[in-house]
C-alpha cells in the first residue's frame, strides 16, 4: 500500500507540473469564467436560469471534451513510459506490477477529476458570493456524474495503454473510441434507426451501454422530461425508467465499466512483456 | 546465483534468444559482448523479469524473475544504456528509490559524491533536464547505494567522460566482491581489469564463454 500511494503521489506531482495539466485546468476553469462573463447566469432559456443554467451549459460542454481530454492525457501513461524506457528503469526496483499500475490509476484519477470538479465548485462559490440560489441537487448529481465519467474513460485509457505497445497507436485508438461513442448519442442513434429500420429496443440498448449518452441523459434528467432539448432517446429512457433509478444507474454503470476496463488493462499489463 | 536453462525468446517470427543455457555465480564479473541484435539486452531483460520466455526457465537464487520479481529485484541493481527521460525531480526520484528499495538517502549522496556529482543544488531539477553524464552518474550512484548481490550494467559508461569512467571502475572494483556483475559492453579494453569472464553472443546464442 505504501508503494502504491508513493506511485500515485509521484504521478500526481509529475502531472501537476506538466503542460497538459495546465491547459486542462485552464480549459475547464476558463469555461466557467467565460460563462460568467457571457452573463449566462443572468439569462433564461427554456426554463433554465441562474447557476442551474450555467451548470447545465458546463456539463454539456464537458460531455464532449472531458472524455477526449482524459483519453489523450492518460492513454500514454503506460505505453509512453514503455516507449521511452522509463518503465524499464522504474520497474527495476522492487515495486510490484499491481502497485505500479494501480498507483498510476489513482494518481491520474485525482489529476483528471479534480480540475473539472474544482471549476464547478468555484462556480458555486462565486454564485453564492453574488447572492444566486444554489441548485444543490444539480451540483451533487453533476459531481457524481463527473466522477463516474472520469472513472470510465480513465479505465478505458489504461486498458488501451496496456494493450497497445506504442503511444502513437494508443492515441489513435483513443480518438477512435471517442468519435465512436460520440457518434452514438441520441440524434445519431435516431438517424441510424430511421435509415436502417432498426428496432427501438436495439437503439435504446445501444444508448444505455454508451457511457457518454447515459451521462448526457442523466445530466438533464432533473429537468422537465417534456423538454425538446433532451432528444428522442433521452425522452424515451426517462419516460420508461424512473428518474431516481436512472440517476443511480448513470453513476454506477460507468464506474463499474471503468473498473472492469482498468482490471482488464491490469491483467494484460501483468501477463505481457513489460518493455 | 542466476541459472538460465534452455531459454528461447521470440518477438513475432524473430528469434532473439535461441535455447540459451548459462549460469552466473557469486564473484562472477562478466563482460557480455556481441554485435547489435546478438541477444545481450534480451538476456538481461529476461533476468530482470521484463520478458516472459517462450521456452526454458530462469531462476535467480531459486526464484522465478517474473513470478517473484519483487523479491528478486531487492537484490538487483540495474543501469540502462541510455538514461530514460524521467520527469520526476531528483528529490522525487531518490524518494521513490529509498522508499521502494530501502536504500538510505545518504548512501546515494555518498556515491554521487564519489562520482563527482553534486546532488544538492540539483535536487529540485527534473531528472531529464540533467546532462547525459550527470544522469548516468546518478544512476550509477543509485546502483551502488542499493548494495545489491546482482549488478547489471548495460553500456554504463556511454555518456561518461574519462575521469568519471575511472571513478566508476574504481568504485566497482571496491564493491564487486561476493556479487554477480554483468556488463553489456562493446569496449572490452575498458573493463578487462574488472571482469573475470567474457561471454560472446551472436544471433541469439552464446558462441564463447571463457574465464580470464
């Protein structure tokens, strides 16, 4: 455990110094600042206003950019160390493979989750200082969803990183995974259904296994399910399943999926040649 | 003691090590030589437990380097041919080594001093930002501070100036007693005074193994 925490701590320190982390933090922090500057908290569109509207905007942008940020920054974690012979040296010390791998996973999780969460937390603090009403239920839900989304893409990234030997290939696969999952959210699913006459059960099933779609639907599930912004698949899901069950599913399923991917990644990392 | 028995390692269709059997005993100071692609580094990596052999077995003090890598690596020091671009600061790297291997920080400072590397003003710098020679000196200092039974050096002097090489060989001479020291090298003349065994490899096999 001591070595695992040491690896996590050192990975965290190394990441915080890296340029990508500064850009990553600036993007999410900058988004919140931009929303405030643009007066989003003062506007009212389709029933959303104040901090609720800001958080909704934030989460909708996050759906698109958080997965790819996590994938491209994490996917080189193992494969990059392997490419540059860092792994060869670092693993010449008595550190078990599980300590090294899981230490990297924990360290990297903190690195990717903290900036997105902190940006949201800063928005809340700033909103309070301006006297705005805080939508705590939305804040809590979004914290859970961000945690869950970070887990699943981190798990996928570590899986890719363990499977692929070169970091360039790992990056390519990351882009493919991101585009693929992005393509299968709501509108694209409906187009697919209409063009290929697929059954709605299949379309809903496809939506329910896609963590990005689940995140998207859950993010708007606290609002009026009649809203047209939700899209047909989201509407169907929320009309069929109770809101609380779906929210629980939307947090638990991606987390579980992330853990499964991370375990598969570890299993491959352990069984294959290390360098 | 290191026992390599009928080990074959393939990468795709390429046979990197072909049915190699060899033993290394205490007090062996071995120069491992051969052309590029002869299988020297593959053999070293198999001993370090990085590769799974396709056939054969490797045993270090009766243990399997893949399955019992942590127990084995407590007794192994390794210096790679090229220092990797580790982004940790020297302080963090030393912390990693001291904490994982139980090495005393003072020992690393002591050997760094012996290698004429002043660590203190560089502790906050990233390892990869040091010059090639400084990196190599630090890795050598760490390998000596670990006081391992098995020391593996893959072309360790490639980045060192003549003075640093002399320091390195002097320190090795003082420390190789009761140990196994493996040197992957292309320059036998440099290490002939500290080795007592020469092994030549070619195309994944051992072509000669002689005591000197």
